[in-house]
C-alpha cells in the first residue's frame, strides 16, 4: 500500500468506529495485565466470563497473592491452559509487589520481566492502560497485516515493525484496536467477509469473497439441480 492508501485505510476504519477499545473487561492496569495474560489461546468472551467474578474480589497484586494459585484456578478453569496461567499470574503478582511497589510498570522492558507477559501483552497494557502508541500483534493483526498488504511479515515482530513505520497520525494510538476488530469480525481467518469490508478496494488479497454464503449457495443450486436431472 502507498502512504495515501494506508491513510485512507485507517480513515475508513476510524469512521466506522471512532473510539475502539479492547473487548477485555478490567478496572485498573493490574486487572488488565491479568486479563491479557489469561487471553492467550482463549477468546475475550471466555476470559471476561471468568474474570467478572474474579475481579469483583481481586483488585491488587496483594489480593491475587492472598487468593492463591488454587483459589485462582477455581475462577479460571473454563480458560485454556488454566494451570500454567494461574501459576504465572500468582508469580507476576508477587513480582509486582517485590520489585515495582505493586504498580504496573509503564516500560516494555520492565513489563516483559513479569511471568507470562510477552511483548504482545506488554504492548496491549502500554496502549490500553497508559495511552501509548504501541502495536500489539495478535493472530488477527498478523493476518490482516499480511492479507491486506498493509504490513507483511513472517513473524509478529516483523509485522509490528512495519506497522510502527507505516501507520500515520492521527491513527497510531488506536491502530491495533481497529486491526484486531477488523480481523475478528470481517477479515476472518477461514472466510473473510469481503462483501461488507469498508477497505476492500485498498486490500491486495487476491481471493476476495464477494458474496455471503447464502447467496453463493443459492447461485450454485440450479447447477446442482440440472446435473441431477441430466444424470436421472
């Protein structure tokens, strides 16, 4: 994409959704760190279902440590990999107490020292909790970046670097939210819903799906009926 096309790409996404936000539910930066750590290989809907009761009780690292690993497991058993995630969440909570005065650090290098927190999680926290211009690359952003031609790369780090270089103001702070939501609801993994995509003309994907399944099936039905009649 050219610079003008990239600007127009985000302008249209912003027009459709002027104030995008993470779909994870949280009340403070600590709860956000926990929610994002729990969301690995899980849906935001599933995480929210588990954390609503958890976050009603747990607001600080001290609360989490007091709850304990087994207590945490009772809240998150419906989330994939809950055993290892519970261990990491208790450990990251203790590290926040021991090394950061129970406050979530605003620095990426510090954030990734927390157990269970990688670069993507750190970027989400920095962006959502502290308003920084970061580009968290999850599976949706990775797919949209490559499929559309916006930011092609073989690794999440490569896609992030391209986004960092290419996304213009005033879209930088919210860019990764628009890309996540676009990938989650329109530019889907198996069958992208190109027929309702606001940026279809800017996208370089060659195998665009230009009509919904019901229309494609309806168009194919007469051919199938004729084939049966001819074979009868």
